[in-house]
C-alpha cells in the first residue's frame, strides 16, 4: 500500500528530476524535500544504502544549487563532457564501492539485496557529482541506477517508486538528448570565444 510519505517523496523527486533534465536550478530544493522523505521510506524498507544515499543527496544538493547559480560576476556553469579516461576510472571506483559496501551490508545488516542496493548508491553518487558539475554523462549514470532500482523497489513492495523509476529511465534518455544539444552549444561558444 502506498503511504503519504512515499507519495510525497515520489512527487518531489519527480519534479526535481524533470527540472534537472530541463537544466533548471530549481531541481536542487525540490530534490532536498524529496530526499528527506525518501530517507524515511527506504529506512522502513530496510534499504540502508538508499538511506545513506538520501543523506548524501541532501548535502550535495546545497552545493549543486550554489554551483549552478554561479557566484556574483561569474557565468552560469555550462554543460560539458567528461573525458573517457576519467569516466573509466570513476566507473571502476563505483564497481569497487559496490563490492565493498555490498559486503559490509551483507555481513553486518539485514539489508535486502545488499549488492544491488549498493550499486544504486554508488552510481547515484557518481551521477550526483556529475550533475553538480553539469556533465553530460550524469544521464548515463541515471540510466544504470534506474535499470537496477526498478526491480529492487518493486520487490520491496514500493510499486509506485518502482514505476516512477521506470519513468525516470525514459526521462534520462530524453534529458541525455537535451543535454547533448546544450553541450554542443556550449562547445561552440567556447570555440568561438577562443577564436576571437
């Protein structure tokens, strides 16, 4: 049964994710509210890595808001790409976190699906850091996260959350396309500025 906290968490997070895909700074405060609510939902479902993740999201959302707005006299942060070698290293780091944190959860808690839960945590952390820097590859991370989260949340009787993560998967594809276009514009501006 869907409770009011899960409903509110999904509502705020859906709004936040849609705003992120549209490159809106309001993604951050709506995300904070959604994450606080989701922290409670995931604690009740014994998805402890997801609880940890919500705390991380709240803290980094404050910093993300600051970075996206830019400080006085500075331009807004443009959408850019991450180099392939850096991305490969970050992905390897995520895999190591999945293994390490998954082992800890498996050994010391009653966590449900500790390795899958840890993969949601690790790739969400990477996705959030890339989002804070307006990196195009953030949407690849969210595609991975959503692909894992949909079945995990469904099996924990979080059907609404699972269905919304399926919608978020589609949103990540659309947002990836949107950000690619913005990245191309930002690159063209940079080349034009360098040429002048």
